[in-house]
């Protein structure tokens, strides 16, 4: 997120210049790609830059995929740092970039530079102007179509953190209940805004958040299915370790993560699909938003899947399912794809309507890319060297490159261990994963919550599930061997140079510390900072003054000017 600082008046605002910087960053990238197309040479790109929903957002990814060696994993942090340096070279003196899950004052008061009124036709939000949206037509259309398809504005309610002076019940005084600019303005007064909750009413509150996503390529389709299933079960506990989003719309929340905000922000289900009215025009009652945990496992040839793990009644398009099965797609994969197609497309560009599906996957990706789940199964594009991939999606973005690299490297190593040791079995019922994800949101969930997890892995014949702490799942206990020991078993089984293993162990030690409580989450650090600020009145309100000092402090940590061993672990620097 690009932040504009007003040091004189002590204000930190989201900057709309993020889109301007992104356009500049893409110039060199496009020139190199065009040259490569002409010469046939592989472009040597340091990074790829992509637009995201927020005009203040800049998404950077590695210039090319990492190789399969463990040594390559030691270059992840340096690549992330280099991306920060590239963006920083284009910034003005009064700007900073913050790698945080949610901007504390998004939609609260004077939060945008330059300022705009919340009166946009696409979002129709009481709080967010349409100017926060990236100007690419896809994003404005997404915001408008979700609202129009749903038949109302989205309803996002995060429980407020009740501090010593927070009113009970908490009725948000900043909501303009009497505005009548758009028909949906009355929804807040009519019950959309819940007591004791922080109310938000637009897609931008969710898709304006940042996250850390990791795409893993498997050797073949079957091993990709194995990765998809097994990684889905660890998503909630990993999210709790990475929690970094305790403030929404200028209030401390009683949650630490952004996941439910996004799920509600893109919930385009109609009243019939939500089960609030009998089906008449729509085809299905759909239990979840299109952003959520997976609804069905894929199974693989490891022999570990059992039908009872798919204990959620799956809603799927029966015609598509029959077509796939009749063309030799197995039942589990056919249901997965048919389940994706219970959703309507959210954006269709006229020039892409007529496609040859034998050479283009645009029609499939139009649906696939707007089914946002904790893991995503990604088939190879037609006529491409890219293989079968799995995207791991639950992680909250971290403040520093060290933290982001640690979670990325640990996830990759866990995935490689799952491929190397085919008897490892993390299967639990799908409905237990849903419960885990809700628990992972809660304040200090990494310490206070228990998560459903399989007792024994590698498999030993038992098929029991226990409620374990994050520490027990990550570091091991009598109930479960632990994800860290599994990763270390994998490293012990391959040849790793001593200096490479030493750097990898720094990341593993960090993950251990987050789980056992010796290293706090960013969400906990931010909450403590706010509650210790001299201007805080213990009323849950994060004022502009507090927000400014928080932004400066986070920037100081990210750039190594402020030591934070409590957040990074002893001896770890940026």
C-alpha cells in the first residue's frame, strides 16, 4: 500500500499515486517482454508488477518462478527486498509503502490523498469513494456487478473490540444513517449495520486488503490434487500465525484477520441463493460466499481420501457434472469443477466472448479466478509449458521481507515434504475446516484457540481428529508429530549445504516462535501499540493521530530503523 505522509499535520493517507507508480513500473517490464517476443530470448526480469483492486495498491511478484532447489529458497527474501527498493526509488519524499493486511483508516474520515467524497456510482458506499478503485474497468465493474447481482450492498460486520470505555452496546456514530443519495443508503438503518460491530458496505473494504499468496507447481495432476487437499487443512492455523489485521474503518476489532471481511465484501449471492427467500429465479441455495474455504476434497492416488471427509452437502451444476463424467473425468474432480459453475461470471469483456476453448482458457478462468478459496487448483493453460499448480491463499501479508520469506519458504518446504512422504495424512472433514477458519479469526487465536486436526501423521491406521493448539500443530505434541518436525525430516532426507540449512533454520525458528508465543503476531503488536498510545482513550477508536504514529512506526520497523525482536524474533533484522 502506498501511503502519503503529511508530517506537519500528522496525517497518513492512502495515496492514489499507487496506480501511477504501477504504470511506470510496467514500462520496463513490457519493453523487455516485447523484446523477448521478437528475439525469442527469455526476459531477465527482476519482478512482475500487476494491478490490484485498490488504486493505492502495488502487487509485485518474482520476475520468474523459483527453481526446485533448496538454495533457491534462500533468494526469496532478497527478491522481496529488491522489489521494495524498486518501488521506493519512484516514491516522493513524503511517501512510504507498507506491507500490511488492512489499512487502519480505510473508509474513516480523511483517509485518502487527494480526498474525495463517498458518492461513487459503482460502490455507492457510505464510506468509500469510487476513487479508491483502480481505474482499470475490470475493478469498477466488479464492484458494481456484485452489488447489482446481490440486489443490495454487501454487508460486512466485524465485532468491535470492547475496551474499557467502549460503549455497550456499541452503535457506530460515524455511520451517516440518514443519507439518501442512493436507494441502498437506507440499509444501514434497516439492520445491515449490527450493534457491537464495525460496519462496512463495499467490495473495496475486502479487496482493498493485502495478503501473501504462494503458487506451487506439482509434477503431475495427481500430486497437485494431493497438495490441494493436504494444504487446505493447514490453512487456518497458518493464518492464525500470520494474523496482521486488527483494525477496520478506524476501530479496533475483536478479530485479527481480514478473511471474513473479504468473504462478505464479494458475497454476490441473491436473497434466494442465501436461503432468505424460496427459489424462484435462481437455481441453487448456496451456503457460502464465493470467497471461503474449499467445499470438497479432490482425492488422489495416495489412497488416503475417504468419502466421509467430504461431509458438506455439495452444491454443483448437475449438467456440467454429467458432461465431465461422460468425458472420463473422475467423480471428485468433476464435482469440483461443476461446483465452480454454480456461480455467475462477475465480469465479461465483449471482445472475449467468442473464444476457441481448445486454445484459450479464458472462459474457464473467468469463473475460476472469481472463486476465491483457501487453496486453488490451477490446471495448465492450453499450449503452455506451465504445469499443474496449487495456490495457497490464507496467509496474511507481513510487515517485513524476513517474515514474508519465512512463511513462504516454510509453506514450500511443507509442500515438498507432502510430495516426498506420501503417507503423511492431514485429512479432516471439510466442515471442521470451516470451523477452524472461523476460530483462526479471533483475537490472539494463535494462543487461545484450538483447531481440529488429525491426531496422527504419518498415517498409522487411526482415523481420529483432535482439537489442538497452534503450538501443538506446528511444533508437535503427543497427539501430532508437528509441521516443523515434518519439514525438518524432509530437509534431513535430502542434501542441503550447511550455510543454506542455516538460513532455512532461521525461518523455521521464526515459525516455531510464532506458534509457541515467544514471537508475537503483527496483529498483537499493532493492538498493543494502539492501546499504549497517549492519545488513545480506550474506546476502540483509532484516531488519525494514532494512525499516523502507527504508520511511521511500522515503516521504521520495515526499514530497519526500529528494532522489533518481539515481532521478528531475537537476532532477526530486516
